[in-house]
C-alpha cells in the first residue's frame, strides 16, 4: 500500500523538484500558523486529504469505482498552487518594507526552481498542438484521408492512433478504442482483447488479424510500416490504399467483402 501511494504521488508531481513549492508552503504554514489567518484551515484540509488519499480503503474504493492506473489523479485534490500563492502573498504583506524584495525574490526563485518547461522532452507529458484538432499531425492526415476517400467506415488501428481518429470525425468507427486498456468502461470481450494483443506487438500475424477483422466487418486496417509482418496483407484480401507517415492504410477488397457477407 505504501509503495502504491508513493508511486501514484510521484506520478502526479512528476519529479522531486516539483515538491519544492508545496513543501515550502507547508513549512511556512507550520512556522507562521499563528500569524496566517487561514493556516489552521489549510493544515486541517491537508491532514484530511492525506488521510483520505493515503489509506487502503480509499485506494480500494478508487480501484473498484474507476481504475487503478488513474489513482494518481486523486492528487488533483491537493491545493498545491493556491496554497503557495496564499502563503507567498501573505508573507509579502506581513514582512517589513525593506524585506519584501527579498521575500518576493525567494518566492519567485522557489516557483521557478520547482517548475519546468511542460513541453520539454524530459518531462514528456505535453506536446505543442500541431493543428486545430489538437491531435498529432500524422493522425490528422490519416483521418482526413479516410473521411475524404473512404467515407464512413470501421477501422482497426494501432494503439498510437485510436485516441485521435474519432476526435477528427465520428465517421471513423473503431473496432476498439482506448477502453480496451480500461480507461473508462472495461472491455470484457476476450476476442477483442485477443485482437488487441495481435495488434499490440510485432511481428504482425497478418492472417490472424485480418481474419478477425473480416468477422467484425472491418473495412480499414492500419499497420505500422516499420513492424515486421508475417504475410503481405495484399495477399489476404486487403488492398494498400496509402502510406502516411509510418502507417500503411489497407482496405478490404470488394471480392473479399462479398465473400465475407455470403
């Protein structure tokens, strides 16, 4: 339980450096609790949240109601930034005039040292928007191609695409989306999990994948071009439409579709 708590705690804060700001704010609350008007209420709130978030019952309830891998999001309840802003502002105004510059400099330095560039490769949590849809450029081009050249369709795609295509257009139906990993609604279908497993790691077992895709009336199958394939999809009833980025877009041939219907 302690290990789970520590892991999820650091998933939220990212790096130990990010603990500098809330740590200093908490220290100031303890040291100046008699002079800060809201110190008692903030400390009580933090104590309550620590008890609520850091015990086995809350973790068990979170896992039961939502999912274990998003337990770290419960730490969004921690008022880290508002608490620092409050303490920083109060310390500035309760300090004598000649010391205010030093307090402001110290608080600003703590905020700068405790933060970082959210777009940096080191943090890896955010990336700059490439288009109006706020999805990766290659995903946007694939979705645009499908809408313009195929129309409404059902697609089987790699994990790197299923979070983005339907953000572009609801005309692109997916065999499975991110819920296959248990994000919101748990997918219980064993056959879908089997198909996901086949698409999840190389080499692609093409014949098995396409056989399952046909049974689910899947018109489009997208493969990563740099992953090894056990067979050529063109020999299994699917035609290569386009290669965009490192993705190959295959569409079921008319003869194969008719045979599947029959």
